[in-house]
């Protein structure tokens, strides 16, 4: 997954019936251990998110979200 600040990130829920979590990527943090993202979630909280294979989708800034 390649993303940059300003892109949106969508994380699918692990629970059936729970809506996906969405937010804006504020910072890309690259290290030898992998890439993680500082994200401002739509609920206003900020966290550092370390995606796992298949756990998240990114949408470039200004692009339409997948349906």
C-alpha cells in the first residue's frame, strides 16, 4: 500500500455489521520495520496505524471513494 499525506484510508471492521473506519493520512512514517501512518479518523481522534495485508484501502486525495 502506497499512500501520502492527504489521502484517505478505509479500514474494514473485523466485526460483522460494523461500519468501516475512515480517516485522513496526516503523515507517512517509514522505517526498517515497515511503513505506518499517522491518521486523523473521522471521529476526530488521531492514532498511528500500522496496516496489515488486506486490512486497509487508500483513496488518493481528491479521488472518489470506492462504492
